[in-house]
C-alpha cells in the first residue's frame, strides 16, 4: 500500500475509538481509523457485561474524578445514540442487595454520596419488595438499594453500528492494520503500519489494552495501564427469567464482584472476580468459574453450572490498580502536540458518547479546524433480525428473498439471508457473523450452524472453505479436505 495522508488518524476500533470517529464525521475532517483485528470491537469492548451505568452505587465515582464526569455526561446521550444507530438498549434497573444492617449502612453511604453528586434516583426497598421484584433472590437478603435507571446494551453491536455510520459519513476504516512505529515529522506524524505508511497531522490513541505502548512509540506520555482480568459466563436462555434486574452485592474485597445481569437477548451473564493479569491472557480457569458461581449463588441459589453455555475472560485497563478505579487517560499529550490519549477503564462503554465529544474538543484546542458536515446523517439501520419479526413480516421477507426462509442457526433462529447481509456489511469471519447476527451464540454454541456458515462465507467471499477463519489469521477451522493428506503422501 502506498503512503496514505489523512488529517486525523485514530488508532483502535473499539467502542471509544469508533465513537470518536463517528463524532468527527459530523465535521469536514479527513479521518482514518485503523484496527489491528479483522473486525471492530473485539478487544476490551466485547469482554464486558453489557451494563450502561452511572456509577452512583460505588465510592469510586466522585465529582473530582475525570472519569466520573465523562460517565455522567454520557447518561443522557446513550439512549438517543442507540436509537439513531438502531442498537438494542433496555432499562432493567439495578438492585444492590444487602444481607444485614452493616451492608445496608455501606449502601447508605453510597446513596448519600450519589445524592451529593446530583444523582437522586436511588431508593431503599425492604425484603418483601425485593422478593416481589426478584422472586428467586436469596431468602436471607433483607433489602436492596434500587436504581431504576441502569440499562443494558450490546457493546459490540454498538461498535459495529458506530463503524457503519462513520463510514457512511466519510470516515476511512482499515481493519487488519497494526501500528508498528510512529515518528514526528515537520508538522505531521509518520506512522508505519503492517499495511504501509500513513501521514497525519493529528493522532488519537485509543488502542485499548496497548494504549500505553502506542504512546511510548513517540514519547507522547509516560504512563502505564494495568490489565485486570475477570471471568464472565453466559447462561442458557431457558433460565433467563431467573433474574429481571442487574443484581449485585457489596464485594468484600477490592477486585471481587458478584454481578448477575440480563442481556438484551434473553440470556443472563454472571461474573466476575478480578485480578491483575498479563496482557493478551484470555484464558479462564476452573477456579475462576467456581469462585464466580459461589459468589452469584449467594444472590440467586438456583443458578447452576449446567446452565453455563460459554465463558470468557473480561478485561479492564486501569492506570493504577492499587489506588482504585477512578483514574483514566483522556487528554492531549503533555509532551507531543496534536497527540491525544484515550483510555477509560471501567466503564468504557458507558462513558463513550461524552468521551468522543471531549476528544473532538481537545483536537480543536490542539489546532484542528472544525467545520460542520452538512451531509452528516446520524441514522443507521440494523441488519434484519428474522426472529424479531411478526409472522406477516417474515412471510413478506421470504417472498422477496427466499434465503430468509432458510434457517442456518436453530438456537437463535438466524437465516441465510441475515448471514449474507452481514457479509455485505463487512463480516469476513465466523466471529464477524456471530457478533452481527448471533449465529453460534445459542445452547449448542455453533455445533449445528458452523458448517453452514462456513459454506456461506466461502461462497460469498469467493474463497475455498479451508480459508474461512474464526477471527482472522491463525484461526482457520478447516485445515484440509478429507483424505487430502493421504493423497499428498501417495
């Protein structure tokens, strides 16, 4: 690839980088975003619990914290953003459960703190009210602090929607492109990537787990972020009605959590004890699973190991784990003009809308001219989801395109038409299809649909089935055709 020139260069295609790209598309700014993976939202964005929160139930949110302000400013922005982008958003409310008066006193302190910050939505409920709201809650719970504003969404689907809308409004998006080196030139940066050189006046570093490593390439700031890993498990939809709200109890130690939350698709998610970890260590262990199950059963005893259909390691990046979660990195470099670092930690998804607006202001202060784009279109339509349609709508869709009558994923009722539409929008891998359509996310975890989706991907992309991957290089699913090795030996 010959050298590309752009005005603003964004590193990282997670929810923060993509929100910034979409916000910049409101203006006449030549913007390019690169993501080292073959799709968007596959780093820390996908490894979280899908909760949109306001931080009022934790002592780690205070007026003086930058991160807290970004989260609170995002609260009125997230639901309208999801509506514009046709992304699921649902208010489920939060129940912070306590089992004794000491536990209630701790939550009273949090409620008072929240009210001092202008958050007045919290209210205490007694045990009887709690059990009416959550019939399966532990009978030993004597009450809860209730916040009706807490919501859930799909972070990866939000990121993909931001990407589609940013591209629709003129942003250049490049996947499979890793930043290897950055140097400062006369009035511009020279960036070396795995796909060639890129020259840019401004850089936004939203590289997620590697934000400090990217900053160090050009001595943009001397900071380190620490990866904190937790365990998250997805439960079968058949037990989705065990819990109606996001539920947790006060952790007994820093790093412990015991969250149960619904998802917008009917599953429950449980998690997650948190500990410092190595970057790129996405492994899960039996000990993590047992600790999580033991913690959440304290809240809802009926949750069973048999109900877990998948699990993964969730990652958060903190600037200083020992000092707490409140520190974030959102600001222009002290050392390098026109270079902005962006890292929230927890909760990055919740803070994304306001963070994007703040970064655009920072770029303007660094010298970026902002002229409104009169052609900016804030709306994006989601992929057709066959299972959400009425019978009449399904019949009409099949009449127009028979591929919508061919179900390829039985667990989630995903059709060939949806898979083809996802490929047309940029999916090139099995995971790309999964995160756009949910094919492979059901009880059988792709046991039925994987061969069918491989066949459709190969056909639509014009490649052999052996070249189809799960998530890019190094993840081929079919290594050889039947008896190919025997034929080679002969």
